[in-house]
C-alpha cells in the first residue's frame, strides 16, 4: 500500500499537477493577504493557461514553448476582450484567431498544446468585462502568472533534472515487462490468444510513444549528453528497444507446439517459467530505479536457461533422436530467443548495479541524432494543410464554427456563465469522431458526479478554510488524472471550481446547476459537430495506415536480409528502418 502511494506521488502526472497547483495557490494566497484577491485570481489563471504547454523534452524547446503560451494567453485575452463590445468586429477577429490557433496543431504535439493555451484564453476572455486600462492590467497579470509558472517549472527541473528521464525509463521497462508477461500467458493451453494479442498491440503503442519521448529527451538535451548518467540511460534505452524488437520479430506457433508436446508438458512449462522470469527481472529493475536503490538480481535466469536445456535433452533422449528432431529444432529456436533476451537483460542489470564499463559502449550510439523526429516550423507546413484533404484543416474549421456557435447560444440564451460552454468545447473536441464522443461522455459524467460530490460537501459545511483546503486537494487530483483518466479528472476539476464559487458567492446551488447545463450544451455541440461537420471517421483511414505499415515493414525486412547476408555490426539504416516499422504498426 505504501509503495503504491509513493509510486503515485512520485509519478510524472502528480509532479506536473503539483507544479501547477503550487504556482496557482501561492500568488492567490499572497495577494489575498494584501486585499488584492482579484489580482491573485487572475495570476492563478495565468499559471493554469501556461501549464498545458509544459511538456518534457529539450530544455530550450520547453522554455520557448512556455513563453509563446504565455504570450498567447495574455495576447488573446487582450485582443478578444477589446473586441467583445462590438459584434461586427468580434466575430471575424474571433473566428480568424480560433482557426489560426487550431491550425498550429499541424506543427506537432508541443505546438498543439501551446495553441491550446490560446484557445483556453479566448474562452476565459468572456468571464470578465474589463475595459481600457483595467483590461490591459488584467492581461499583464495573466502574463505574470504564466511567467511565474515558468519559474516554478524550471525550479522543479533543476532540483531533479534526472528524475523525469528515470521515471520515463521506468514506464518503458514496466510496459515492456508486461509485454513479455503476455508472451508467457500465451503458453497456457486455454489462453485467449486474440485478447492477449490485442493487449500486446495496445502496449506497443504506449511503448513506442515512450521511446519517442526518451529519444527527444536523451538526444536533444546536449548539455547532459556527456554525463555518465545520460550515457547509462542511452544504453538502457537502446537495450529496451532491442528487447522489444527481439520479442516482436520472434513468433512461435503456440497451437502447433501444444499439440507437439501434449505428452511432454514439462518442456513447455519450463519454458513458460523462464518467459515469466524474463518479465519479472525487468519489473524488478524498474522498481529499483523507482526507489533509487542499487539493483540486486533475485531471478537466476541462467539457472532457468540451464533447466530448459536439460528438459530439451531429456525430451530428445526419451523420444529418440530421429523422432525428436523436429521438436528439438523448435525448442532450440525458443532456447536461442531466451538466450538473446537474457544477454540484453544482463546489460541492464550491469548498468544498474554499477558494474558496467561505459567505454565499451562508446560507439554504440553513433549517428543517434538521425533517430529524432524532425521539428520544422516552416510557414509552408501551414499552407500545405489549407485544404479539405488535411485532417488539421477540417478539425480547425470544425472547432472554429462550433466555438462561434457555442458563444452565440451562450449570448442569446439565459446561461449564467456561457464561457463554460466554450471551455467544454475546447477541452472535449478532438480531430477524430470516436475520441470526441468518448470525451463528451466522460466530461458529462465527471461534471455531474463532481457536482453531486461538491454539493454534498457544501451541504455539510460552509467553512471557507475547509473549502479552501478541499479546493486545493481537488485541483491537485484533477490535474493529476486529466491525462490518464479523463472522467476522474473532470470530476475533481468540477469539484474545485464549485468550491471556489462556494467561497466567493452565496448562490452556489445555481452555480452547480448552470455548470452541469453549460457542460451538457458544450458536449452536445462538440459531439454533433464532430458527426456532421466534415467528420473524420477513423475506420476510413485504416487502409492508409495499413499501406504505411506494410511499406515500413518491407523496408525493415530488406534491412534484415542485408544484415544477415553481410553480417557485421547492426547498421544505422537497419535501426532507422526498425524504428519506422514499430511506429507505423
């Protein structure tokens, strides 16, 4: 239990949530003590606007992304608020700005999240009615909040510069361990093979995403590239890629093997035990990194390997060399696979038990920069996507129209806080119909559940101190779960928003009702727009994805053929082909 709590607190999601909560709470408390609560609230909003764009990677890119997010947060607030009094100016300016920000997603994940900060700012611009100098100062305080968040984020970065890559490596090793564990499950006679393979495919997607993030962090952060820690992490990363590749490229006919060794179950049971111990060894390494302790091996993989060799020899002796020929050949293939995986796991064990000579791996990562996904912020990238054949263009147009429609509905119908409709649309709407539908349902359920829970607490107490503490806890948990379980995240976000209103306003019951109603309207608009306005049906893209996967795997097979014909060391072109094949699958 204590390990699970520590694991949760030490996770990247919790750390990020703690950063933004700390950055939002500190200025609010400080300014509240000086009787400037409204300024403190505005600064807190600025920190929350900057937070989404804070993703890990190259430090320079991280800082630049955050600075652009701060500029967009303050700039969009000033621009939209200044135009809000004149509808003839507001609608075209708002439409163009929304479309431009949505199109930034064509530049990749970081640009997409930076644009998200701008979209949030536009939605929140309708939460106040500042004019003139007050509006300028409001925008300045939002920028101050964003800059304060950058300061907090950098403080966390420099206090524990190695921790992020360690936790990411832990996730990589743990997921790979799960993948190997599922391979072990396939040896059960009654195994649901289709279900297990489906789980493996989902794990592959997660593992490939982590591989990309590790490449970005380990290779682009040149300031740390010469440190022993960075060299160790590069050895671990490349070894984990090798382990996954070996697992993916080595397949067994389980039905045939079960039939072949129906009367010799001990052989398969011995191999299954070895397969499980391969996974268990990786899991133990991951836990060692997580705890920051020196690794000590508890699984004697070499003894398991020896046990497998003995049962193969016993099988050959019992059945007879001639009759056992095919079976022994199949078992030797399994033995060879296990030997190679053990070699790689032993490399990891030596790294984390400090018994490795880094000079032996000095040339292992040459040409590693070629494995990075290029980041080009060319104007032509935006221009090339200005057509209905582009998913980004259709999504941007859909987002713009839906937000404008949501604003119009909020203006002409008696909603208390119409900007909540816009916030719901910004958060829920995704390029694909399926994901938008899923997030709409989760958002509604989370909002209703959060409203009920918050109402229960407010019914019990109106003590502002208690509500303040519960608000901070809810905010922390809301940001923690938003990326991993959106329904739970939405629940806690709703709770902390209602608690804030519970502290600031007496009519909190109406706030709960309108919060649920506004969320429902925003979710329905998002769902309907995704269905009617140039929908992006995921199943229509299956053929394109399959063609890319087949082409990438064809190149990979050609590299494999060249490697086995020429022998020697594994080439960079081989590794690049492997990377592209993994990603396309």
